[in-house]
């Protein structure tokens, strides 16, 4: 593996140890609320700090974007930025539901070059480097081969924050659920994206996601042969707050269904063929060799 991935794996496993130890004594866990239905625990903070310490010891000139600490650590003006979610699925964790993960990605000039998603409860380690493929515990990953949404299992995430547009989401839920075999909502986007890369899901969509939720998982998918974009099929999903992904054929069908619900283009005309083709080509070639 690339040296940067090795460091990220070491950091993810260290965070996983903290999470696993805490999972044995959930009754003692101190929990606070960032906003309605949005929780943070002492484990989130301890996990993030452990990750940051390991990353900055190896790369002190790099920047950090963490879910809990923002950009307060590292060099804010660095071309390299580590994007960290120390415990994706905190609500699951608090309730003893073993669906949560550590997510670590490295972006260079805004483009994700390396990604790690670690599920400590199952000891499943998903890794990817741009141009180097995606792996689960050193086994090469490929997205699902299914070509029809009618045969597909699709993942999603429900709105849970105050002010989220539940009515619009329910319209999307109905439209997709009427076409696919089933919809699943485990509650941890990093896990969902890793499952798309592993072919466990055929596709996935969600709104309200942050960069730390999707940075590592999106690279897993493209390196496993899948496509990732926003609801109009373009590649600017990282900061857009909406994401759709899947194997190439399923991705295209999901974009067709979800395009009317794109946040910034809700009332705009559909993108032209040239614009769509450029976005698709960018996603398809995301596995080209890169010097990282």
C-alpha cells in the first residue's frame, strides 16, 4: 500500500480501538447534542484526536478537516488536507447498534487521492488509492454487475435534522422504492458507500451529507468501477450536500429519477448532453494514475 494509506490505516485502527473499548460500557458514555437529533460523544472527540495525532506526526505540514474540530489542526493553507469522520453513525453507536465506521481521506488540491473506511465492529478495512483500486481487507473490490434498477438493492439516508425537507425526501423515497427491489437505511453513510464499492448495494442516494461523510467512500466506489455524482449527474458532490452513486448502469437510472430533486437546480432546465458526458467521463477516469 501507499505510505499515506498505511498512515491512514494506522490512524483508523487506533480510532477503532477507542470505539470498541467504549462500546463495552455504553451506559458510562457522556453524550452531548450539537443540534436536534445530532449527537457527539467523548468517543467521537477522542477518536478524532487520536487520528489527528497520528496523521500530523507523519505529515506535520498537511491540513486537517475534522467533523468535530474543523480546520483548527494542521496547516490550513496546505495543498494536502485530511478529511476525517472519527465516528460516522454516532446515533447507532449510542444505542448499541453496530453500524458505524471511521472515515479518513486525503485530498490534494481538493481531489481525493486516498481513502480508508474502517468498520471496527466487524474489523472490515476498506481502502483505496487513486489509480490503485479499492480493497476490503486486501481483497480487490468491484461494484455490482446488475444493470436494471428493478433488480437492485439501494441504500439511502433519512433526513433527521431540524429544517430538513422531509416532504421532498418522501417523494424521492417513493419514486425509487417503486422501481427497486428494496431500500435500506443503516444510518452511516461511510458504511453505505463502502457497501456500494463492495457490491453489497447496487446504488445509494442521500441529501445533507458533509465532505467527511463521503470523501473516502466516494473514492472507494470510483476505484471499484462505480460512478459518483450529484443529483444532476455532475461531479461536484463533495460540497453539494447531495450524492447519488452506484454501478454505472444503476447510477444512470438513479440520476434520471433524482434529477428533478437537485437542490440548486430544482427549477433549472436539465443539463445538456455535453455537460452530462463530461461529468460521466470525469467519474469514469477517476482511476487514472496519479503521483500519490
